[in-house]
């Protein structure tokens, strides 16, 4: 059952997992992420890779105030009673050289084990290590990233006209990923590879990001969790105080809060 919040309530959970924010990229939904961070309280906060889009920033510098505010808010949480752990991804892989370091109360680990309230061991990794495209051809992966950026730009125009016609938001990129046979097979292969690594490490489950597809499922004897992203779906994975895991689609929650606030 999806969590319901009023406009005055805060989401209080044990753990938050977010990935693929892509700060420094024009498609980043920084304002919505800030709204989420201001409305959630947690003991543990895992940043599961691609938090800063170094690839994009090497092409063109883009860093508006909202992106700076996200960093300040994350550091603020790290300073005040939240354990923040950063697991770098391929877009911010330069931070992998600092495995085990601590900056501004933020711990950096290339991978780490999280123990849930119900005593399950979860491997936390970004997941690009198990992406065959990234492993075999980094250049092809960067071309794919540019094509994805093009789809996001096209998506803005598509939704501009949808709003004019009274229709709700629709993701062109997500539609193509779910409908194109090769993309569906790629996602399936990725999930199985990540679950296999978790099985090798003899843990109960795995939390990852990378493919921008929020998911909770079971693959053989492994619990598979994907945080999603803050470019399209704007989702977070949370662990409740009893160990129950849930994907929070914050765009939907935000819209619900706005409607409640207007009606109040």
C-alpha cells in the first residue's frame, strides 16, 4: 500500500535510498528532490551513485542554485543525526578513488552492506559494474547517455503539448525502455547480474540504481531493489522501522500534498 501524507506531515522512516540524481544535468528534478528531502526524516541515507553528473559537467557547466541547495541539504542532514553514505556511480566515478574516506560527515564506500531492522543483509552498489555496455564500451555508454538526454528534451515538448490538451505527464523515455524488446532484455539481464553478485556475497538482497527503473522484486533467493532516479520517475526507496521496504513516487505524493493544501 502506498504511503499517504498530508501537506503538514513528514515521512519518518529508518532508511532512505536515492540514486541517479544527476546534479549538473539540466534534466535533474532538483526542486522536487529538495521537497522530498525537506519532508523526510531518517536514521540512514544512502546515495546510491550518479549523484553528481561529472560526464555532463565536462561537456558544459550547469549548476543552478537548486543543485547547490541539494548538496547543502544533504550535508545538513549528515551534520544532524543522519548517517549519510555515498556509493559512487559511473557518472561520479572519480570519487571511487576515495573509498573509505569521510567528507563533511558523508562516508564514501564503493559498496557496503546495510542491515535492515528485520536483520536482513543488503548489498548496496550503484550497479554499472554489471552493465555490459558500460563494461565493454565506455564510449558506447556515453553515446547512449547523449541519446537519453535527447529523449528527455523531446519529452519536455511532448508533455508541453499534452498539458495544453489537458493530459497528465507521460515519459517517452520510460515508454521506449519498456516497449523496445532489446531494452526490456537489457533490464532483465542487468537485474539478474546484480542479483547474482548479491548471491555470491551471501547476502539477502541488493539495492542499486543505474538503469533509472524503480523496482522491488525477488530474483531466485535474492530481494532486488532499485531506487529509480530523479530525472524522470523521481522515486526513493525507503525502509520503514519494521524493515519493510517501499518505493515512494515523490511526484505523485507531491501532487497529492498540493491538492490537500489547496483544499485546506
